[in-house]
């Protein structure tokens, strides 16, 4: 019968018995009569039509209705009924003894029990009825009692057997519930209907433990199975519920938990590479912290969060049940306290590398012991015992004449350990050594973090009679100062050396009268810095931005050296293309310097001649060939310009310059890091040998943490060590008299033919590279990747770069042609850079067709200066085509107003150098840069990756890491999407 939602009604819930599914609930709307009583008009409601009766529903009603829908036969069989039978037919098949499926029956019952428990938990406050046989939903009302009933399980043991039965109390009154037609609606937990009332129970009693007694007074346990029954069933009952026993004892232990951390070892596991392959090395052995609690004579692990534990003891013919009631809230207090101290034992156990774990003990032992938490060691099969007392290190650094003396005191409890022994252990990467009492001491992780660089850089004293004395070279001053700032060492410095800590405090040195010209304020500050390094015999790296005048600052220093050290000779090594520029600049700013240009096939190979000059200019190529001649002479200064030429420490030129002899060293570069962090080591080791330790030490201490793990803290330490010896100023910081530089991105869209060519090559390499990623070794994969990405970049420019037979157009070339026409017609001068000479050839072909005059420079150009002069001085030459390798350094092109970068480079620092050909001192125009990028190609993805990969390297010297080396598997797949 339809119920009107416009008239008074009430929502009720009704219980009925399903033929197969047992007791189920249904929801109904029942119309009320004029006296507010339930009428015979009712309507079944579901979550589909419930909103029609919204006036009588609250939030809980909506949930109850949905849960009841979920237990109806159509909803229950949906998951299992793969053959799409009617629900009734499916259930008949599943429950028929001849065709039954016990597994599905069990799964259905688990689901229904879960829903019943959820419904019953939320029914209080609602009206519940038993449904009549005729389907009438409000046949007999069931009162839902508000409080929980209690169950007491009784055991009476005698000589022959044990009687077992439960009693129920509600409100302190014992219930007569057996043989009363009581029934269970739900078993887990138990909900019992008795005399029209619905009972639920304390401690979530399982209904299966009550069901046998609905029509039975007690159960008899025969003597023959008594022991097994006691140790399994009765033990579990005693642990979970209230039990009254006659004939055996139950002893209850109630006490406060006494916490302790149990230490045990965990075997090391092999390290994996990026692709999950074993790399041979093993991680540091680990220690396991296992939080446990003592209650009297009983011990429980924190991960076993059971409020009550029972053990059964049989003495003769008697049984004793030992019941321990745990204080889980107190146990949680200890767990949370340890978590706040950095030991996350919320799951009971945690494993840590030994150095970290024992470092934690060293830092927190007194705190946890004050709280009553002790530390115990598990018995080791080898009888190994660890020292778990207090470990302490104190280091004092004192300035000596030529170095710092290092004094260190190491203590493990009562034992003072020779510092040399600890140092060797640290350098070997080991964490353990044996104490005099046989215990194993583990060096705390914090010592590795705080002192590893210092320990790596320390050396034995060179003086005789000081065999056990350790020293630190003075060029490690910043490392000592950083440790002092962190209260890790006591440092004693002279007032003068303190100045190196703050560049701004360096005194003002006068310029030599041999220097002709003026220095801008920042250039004068650079000269002061060079003089300060000279005074302390430190090597330096002048790494100012391109165009800020590294040449003139160096010439000011060399002029001073001529004045102070008449008769001494300095050597200046550079790329061949820069020699002529240095000759011109020296004549202009230091005309009194006697200069020998040691180049060409006609050079006189006699080192004695060098003494007749103040400055010898030569190239890296000549140095490599004539190293045996050059190393015969002791120079005053050896200066390397564009010192990134020695970035590879294993190269012939790098080895050659390190064989030369001099009093002082200086390097000049705008990009000290081009490929990776090792570039930095090579150049820093040249100017201050040992500053960054050995090559192997540097790789372990800095290169791997920075390049592989993006360790910002290590990058910061490296920066601190090199900071006093690298001076880098950006145009934005110091050259405020430079005009504005504007960078624009000019995006192009591929033509259909170009896109087809691009996709064909991309698909080929994607399949090839991704299939190679799972193979061991990365060199071949990197070669394939580089080759593939290079081809894709060339096609993004113009497919003709890879396929001379290509007949179609290029979207980027169309953009370039448009921009060239526009700028040239307006009389502007433009630099056009590309690293692909074939790309320049395509642009050159267009310029020839249009009769646009241009200068051109690539690696084959003989008259470089002639091309530069034509662009700088001839107003009719508006365009300068330049290849990256030929024109990246050594050019002053201040007449340019526009710079076109035709393709993005792996190294953004090189891109910046190209821009700096125009944006440098002497430029009077605003410089506008256009970067041409082809959309939906690898060019866009390279730019995005550059921004992410540059973050750590920027923290060193504002240059980039090796782009290829830093690519992860995910990066490679993204590039080839």
C-alpha cells in the first residue's frame, strides 16, 4: 500500500528470516493514523526512493537504509552470480546440498555478518520490529536496550569431567535466558533477542559461545580431552572474558609496564642500482630496536598490542591460569615518547644503520634511562657485545705558521682512544672497532656527518719528531670555521686570517703605477681579493660572469707583480683564439710588461729565454706538447684562462699543467662546472692542491652524494670549502651600468612533413632505448640516448640536418626567416648562434638568396678577427652567424642588439656565454635574446629538465651538472614520450 509523504508517517526497521540468508533487515515507511499510531499502510523504501520521505529521515537513516539494501538477495549475489541467474535461482543452487558451494556460502555469511554488526551498532534510538509471516513489518516490536549486558563463563572441574556454562546479567540482575525461545541476530559480536528485548554485551562476546546454551544448561568436557581443551579454548576465554572457576586457579597479574629496548643485529642487504640490479656493495649492517615490556615475570613485545595475555601452567593434576593485564595506554606513552626522540617504534620495532642507531643511543641514553627505559642486548651467536655507554669527541684547531694543528680527544666510556685509529676507521668507511674490554664500539653517524670532510683532509705533520701529530692545511680555513660555527671544534685564528671569512673586510690594496687604466668598484674589489690570496700564498679562481673584466683584474695583479718582483716571470695559458686578445689588452692596461708569445711552429723551445720576460702567453695545445720544456722553469704565477679546459683530471692537458712549477696559481673561467662536480675538483686541486682531498675521497664525500642523491647539505659543505678561493660576481649584482637584457621564447610549430619525420625517429629510439634500460651497464645506453636525442633536436630545427633528401619545410626556419627579415629591415644587428653548422648553412642559404650581408664564424674560419671587425665596424653587415664551439668564448660583439639562439643546449651555462658575447661591458644598447623552441619536441622537455637538474649545482657556483649523467629512467622515458 502506498504511503503518502504528505501525511504523518514514521520510518521503522523490520527483521525477517530469509530462506537461505538467515536474518535480514528491511526499512519501511509506515503511515500514522489520526491518533499517531502505526497503521496498516506501509511501504518498503530503499536508498533509491528514500528522498521522497526526507522529512522523516536523518543522516543515520540514510546510512541504515543503504546498508539494508546491501544485504538483500539481489545485492548479495551480484558479485558471485557470473552466469547472471535470477537471485533466487542462484541461491537455491548454492545452498542445495547436491550442488552447494561452501566457499561462496562462507563469503556471503561473512559479508552479511559485517553488515548486521554495522546496522545493530547504529540502530539504538530507532524502532525495530519482527516482521509477521504475512510480511507485515510491525508485527512485534523489539526493545533495543541501551546498556550492555555482562557474561560470566563458569567452569566446574571435578574428578570425572568439567562442566562449562555461561550466565548473563543485565543491570545487575541475572537473566533466565535458556529454553526461552531466545535467538541471536548477529554472532560477531553477539546481539541476542530475549522476551522482545535486544541485548548486546560487554567485551564484544562472540555469539558462537552463547548459541550452544540457548537450549542446553551446560556442556560437559570429558577428562580425556581436558588438557587440550584448557590450553586452547579455556585459555582464550580467560584472556578475553570474565571467568569463574572451581577446581583450577586463575592468577591475575596487574602491574605497571617496565619498558626496555632490546638490540639485535640484522644482516646487510646488497645495494641496487637505478634499474634494480645488484651493484656488489652492501649497505652498512643494521641494528634492530625492539621495544618490549616486563610485567612481573612476563615479557611482551610492543608490536603485540593485546590487552590481556594468559599462560597455562600444569602442576601435577592441577592447572593454573596466569593472566597478565597490560596497561596499553601506558605502553603507548613510552612509544610516543621514543617517537618524539626520533625512534619510531610505533609498530614495535625499527631497524637503522648501526652508526645511526648507536648515535641515537649516544644522544638519548640518559633521557630514556631517566624515564625508566633500559637498553638490553640480545644474545649474539658469536658472543659479540656492543658498547652502549656515552661516546664523546672533542676537536681543537690551532693556527700554526704554515698550517693548523689538530688536537682531538675521543672517549668511549672510560676508554680514551688514539685519534689516529678513529681517523683510519672513518676514512675506510667502517663504523666498528674493538675496545680494550672486548666490547664493540660503533662510531655515531653524527661524527661521520660532522667531521668526515675534516678527517679526509687532515695529514700527518711534515716535521720530524711529530709522527703522531695531525695537521690541516690553511686553505681549509673555511671548513674549520664552519665547524666552529656549529660548535664542533674550538678554533684559534690570527686576526688577519679571520678576514678571509668575510670578503668585505679585506683591506684596500693600492694599484701599481705600472697599471694604466681604471677599475670599476667591483673590479677593484676583485683585485684586492687577488692581492689578499697572494699575501697568504693561496690559489684562486676568478669566476666572474662573462664580460665583467676578468682580464683587466688579472693584468692589474700582474702589474703589481712586476713592480714588486722585478725579474720574475709568469705563465698565462689559454685557448689559442684568445692569445691575440690578451696581447692587445696587456698593451693597453700594462704596457710595461715584457711579453713573450710562445706559440706557432717557429717558437724557440728554450726555457732559459722565459727569464727575459714578465709574462709568457701560450696555448693549452702548446703546453701539452712542450710540457717538458715548460716544467724546467720556475714561474712566479701560472694563470689558466678558460680553465674549464682542465676539467677532466685524467686528460693530458690537466696532467701537463699540474707538472709545471710556480710560486702561485690563478685560474679564470666563467663556467668552472660544465659537465659535473668533478670539473670543480680538477680546477680546485690545481690552484690549492689537497683542498678537496684526493680524487677518490672527493668522489665519495661530495660527487656521489650531490650528483646521485641530490644532497643539498653536502652541496652546502662543498660550497663553504671552496668559497674563500672562488670569486664569482653576476652582472645583475655588480654591473649596474649594463643595459637591460630581455630573454624571449619564440615557439614554433612543426610542419606536417617535419612532424612525420620527427615521430618516425622518436618511435625508433624510444623502442630501442627503453628496451636497453633493463640491461646491465649504462655506457651503451647513454650513447644510444645521446645519439637519439641529438637526431631529434636536429629534426626539431630542420629535417635536412639528418636527411639531405628531405623536401619539406621547417616551422622553426619559417620563424627564423621572419625574425631576420624584420630585424634586418629595421637596421638592427643580430647574432645568430647554433651548435649545428649544418643549421647555420641552411640560414646562410636564405641570406644569400635575399642578398643580406652577414659575417660568418665556425671552427673552419681562418680570419676570426676579420669577421668580428666586419660585424662591429661595417654598418651594412647586420647578421653574424656563429657556431657554438667556435664563438662561445673570446669574442666582444657589443654592436649586437639581438641574439638568436636557434637551439637549446645541454649546458645552459654555455648558452649564457653565447649571450654574453653581446651583453658585456661596452654595450650601450638593450640586448634582446630570442630562444627558438619547437613545440612538442625534445627541446621543450630539455628546458624543463634543465630547470630541475640545475637546482643543486646552482648552490655551488651557478653552473650545471652533467645533463646526461643526471637523467633517471623516468626522465629518459619522459623525453621520448
